[in-house]
C-alpha cells in the first residue's frame, strides 16, 4: 500500500474509531411536565434574522397556548399563533416563540432530539441550533442542527464561525456539501440525503431522531427516520449511558483537520425557535423556489388559519450527555451547570436589542476527548511512520 493511501486509511480509522469507542453519560433530559422550566424565553421581535415574528414571553406563550405539554402524548409543543387576525400594515409581526436553554454544553457533549413534527409551510423558518455564550456573533460559534424553510423536503446542517474554519472536502459523511467556508453568511452547509428529513414527509413518516456530537476531533451530526432509529437510542432511558457504535456514518462531519473545534467553539446553549419570512425564507427568489407563490408577507397577515396549522414543534425529548472520560468532573465540579433536579419555577424571560447577544447562564468548563481515541490514533500514525521509513 502506498504511504499516501495508508495515511488516508489512518485518518479514516481515526475518525471512525471515535464514533465507535466513545461512551457518554447522561447530563440532562428535557421532557414531560418540566420541559419548559429549563429554558429562557426571548421576549422581543426577531432582530437576528429579521423575520416577521414577535417572540413572546413565557407567560404569554402559555396563556396563548404557543408552548405547552400535550396532556395525551407528554410531548412539548412549540407553535406559531394560528388564531389571531393580523391586519395588513407596512410592518407586521405574528406571535411566535424562541427559547434558549439555561445550560450551556461544552466540547465533549452529545445531544439527541426526538421529534415527531417540525414546523413547515410557506413563510415558516424553524430552527433547532446551538449558540456560543460570548458576543459578538459568531465569535463563540454556532451549530445549526435542524433548519430549513417553507416547503423544502430536506433538512440542512451548518456551522457558523469566524474566518479560518472549513468543512473538509474529503470528510467521511453521507450528506452533500453545498458550502465549505464556515465564515460565510450561510455557513458551511451539508444537505441531508435521507428522505423525509423535513416538511410534510417528515411528519407523515412519524418524525425521527437527530443527534449532534461536539468533540475536539470534530462536530458530527446524524439523522434517523422513525423506522430506522438505532437500538442504542430507541432502548435508551433517562439514566442510561449512550454508545455510538451502532450509529453508522454521520450525515455531516466537520473534522478538526479543517477546523480547530477548541478554537472556534465555546460552550453552547440550545435554541429552539420559529420565525416567519426573514432573510432566508422571505427572500422573493428563495421563497418562490421553495414551493411557495406570491409574497411571503401575505401568509403573515390574516387569521393564520389554516396557513400556520402545521407550524409547530412536537418534541418527545432532548437528551444531553458528556464523554465518559469526563463524567466525574461533570457530576461534581460542574454541578452548578448540570444540576440533576429540575425546577418547576416559571422560566425567565430575556430580551436583547440586537444580534445574538442575549446573556446565557451557566457556561461549563471545556472538557477533553476520551483518551482511548488518542491511543488508537497515535498507534495508527506510528504504523504509517514505520511504513514511510521502510519505503525510504
């Protein structure tokens, strides 16, 4: 085998070894009656993507049934107002919701979200994402996990960073790269190739699970439809560890060889929102090419019914984990960040005048990778060096 080919195998095995060897211990589960107690509500207009949404407070969201726990399924529901008549005006906004987790998750974290329904429809722009705690954006990084618009059928993943972080063209993944520079406005983007990852198809298929691994070796994201969820996830409980050995190849793999994760990403808060129109979904050329006609604003005005009847999240749970090598540090030294006892007190409301500058609490100390990964990687690298010496 040629040295160059062997090196490629080394890099591939090193990437795969981290997927299969890491064991994660549970940190937090967002589910059931206390789902919304662990989030802050963004009480302001959409001043980050300039959508036609007014993100309302916790109290108003519950009074108007825009956030609640379904009494039958126990799932968290987050939706756009589809009952209020909005008159035509030069500037219009419809009530919606944006929430940010009180906890921030460091490098070494794993996030899984089980979703039965993602908001969709003309003018609808939902997102489940992660945002670094420092400002100005994007100095601490942003990770877009679920994000698409209007009537698109596929989800896309993206990272947003300062200049210098890229998506490697030879990375091992199943998704399609549409942009590899993470500092551009759209970020470095990977398109999901599995069917039914967004829109009506996602809902009709029963939803699915999306997972994100945030590690020094890279940021990796997976999607499984309801019919193909790995046993390690479908059999998991609130207290069980997570093993990635049956997860397969990720859709998106942002490897550290092209982006120094520790440099570009600080502890990340989870964010869930639904905006309307804005600088992506509402751009006329994009709006008309994603299954919609007319003008985006025409959806926002009026009663909102039936236009926004499908504009809601239905979330069974969000589970967060930390790499097992760091379990002791997480459960003891970082107790202030990851407390095991959920509170039933009302969530707080935050407001910001611009950008992604809302202050988020409880940033955790960064943690390192599982040592076994480095043992495997260094061993493989040593084999490659030996081969180079023999061939000299």
